C-alpha cells in the first residue's frame, strides 16, 4: 500500500507539472476570463510552441494512470473500516480516472488548436465552443474529487478509521480548497501529492 502511495505522489507531481504547462505561457498566464478577449489571450500565447500542450496531454495521461493506483489502494484500506465509504471512494476514483483524463486532454486540445490556427478570433471562437461542449468531463471529474474527499473526511472525523481525527487534513478536498485561493497552477495535484505523502507516514 505504501508503495502505491509513493506512486500516487509521483503521479500527482507529474500531473501538476502538466497542468503548469497549460497554465504558464511564454508571455503570461492562462486565465479563463481572457477567453473573452482575443487580444489578451493572443498576447499571452505569443511564442508558445504547439509541443507544450501536446507534452501536457501526454504527461497528464501517464500521471493520472500513476496516481490512480494510490486512490485504489486507499479504497482497499478503507474497506476494512467502512464498506460504504470504500464503495463511494471507488466509484469516485473511477470518475476521476476516466472523466478526469478526458478533461485533461480536452484542456490541452484547445490550446494546441489555438496556437496551430494562428491565435485568431476564429480560433478563439472554435476553442470556446469546444470547451463548452466538453465541459461535462470537468464537472464529473471534480464531482469525483468531491465525493472521494467527503467520504474519506467523514470516515476519519467520525472515528471509523484508526487514524487520529486531526489526520482529516490529509485529504485532497480540504487541501485543494486551501490552495485554490493562491491561484497556483496544478493546485489540485499539489493537494493530492501532500495527501498521499502524509498518509504514507501515518498508515
């Protein structure tokens, strides 16, 4: 189990790097609000190689395969203390692993298309349409993280597991919520890496 946790740490770190490849651009930072202003978005993407989003997509797929092992190992461990929580965590892990991987690719494709199509207004209209029509993958992915985080949190806080109640902080959901206001790229993945590293020492 601990080996799976270390693999998950590595997977989340790699996925965080792949997120940063999509977030940090040659002339600035990607911001969703800039998708309504082609001048700002085009300026941020100026000089970006189409290889950058391609690398992000490929690295992200590998990374998500790796960290899934850790989530499944944690589900197996939880099964000894709460079959209900374990079942919810398994279902949510599948949601993250499948829809999340699609979401990661669907985040990289628009950036690749935008660069390859010359960062024009027509290219922006195309990627906006693409993102809206594939946003269900993002919704299901984050819903999976929510279900997993709540299930694990409740099991620890209520004393169902042998973990001390304060160990509830080593949970992807509260850690993600704590990091999001900082607006760092890959916040969810840094949260996941911290969670599995903490659990590595606690379990």
